[in-house]
C-alpha cells in the first residue's frame, strides 16, 4: 500500500510539472501520433519532454496528452527498431482510452491495448514478446506488473483483435481481465 501511495504522489507531481510546460511537438512521433489518433478515433496531443527530465513517457488522461522524452524515444527506436517506440506510445494512448484509472490493472490494460494496436498495424507476433521485455526493462517495474503479466496482457490484445473498429475496440481489453 505504501508503494502505491508513493507511486501516486510521484505521478501527480510529474503530471503537474509536465502540464505547466508548453507542448512542443515530437518531430519523430508525428506519424505515430496521426496513426494512433486515427485508429482509436481520438485527438490526443503528443508533446516532447525536456531530455533532462528523464521521465521517458507518460499519459495525462484529463488533458488527452502523451508526453515523451524524444531523446529516450529515439534511443529506443535505434536499439530495438521503430516498432518499439510505436508500442510504447500505443501503451500511453491506452491510458488515454481507459480514462482516469490507475494501478497495476490499468498498466496491464494499457499493454493489452498496445497489443491491439500492434496487431492492427500488422506487426509480427514476435514483436509482442520484444515489446514486453523492452517495457519491463525500460519503463516498467512492480507497479506495471511482472514481465510475464505484461506479455500476457499484450498477447490478449494482439490475439483478440480481428478488425474491430470504434466502440467494439473497447471490449477487447476490459479492466476486469487484469
């Protein structure tokens, strides 16, 4: 319980600090932003965090904004391939889709939604395992679930997607499943 409260306090502090900054576009994320917004039928802003903040990526549901450290995102794309950054952004879009929920279940639901998107984009199933490993080491931890839980959640989304659109997408990754 204490870890959760600490996580919540840090998250609220980071959200306040990020939202006080202007939203600068992420040049290498323009196409991902467009595709994610088209797929989920959203209008989410993608904003660049200053590199010194070292916060990687996070979503603010209330303002429909995803923040990413572009240097970190570029490093991830260079090391793992462009699909890796797309998967991370899809996870953050998942937080916007799910609304204002938190906790490990919400993180796993966002992984599931990332799996849906990755399948819709035609990525090979092996990328899901790579995404789960990457997410665990680069942006995860106990509050996000175990590596195995993250992999299973992303696979549920990946294998559950079969061309659904609009509201039908919401039923692919119910929070109650996690």
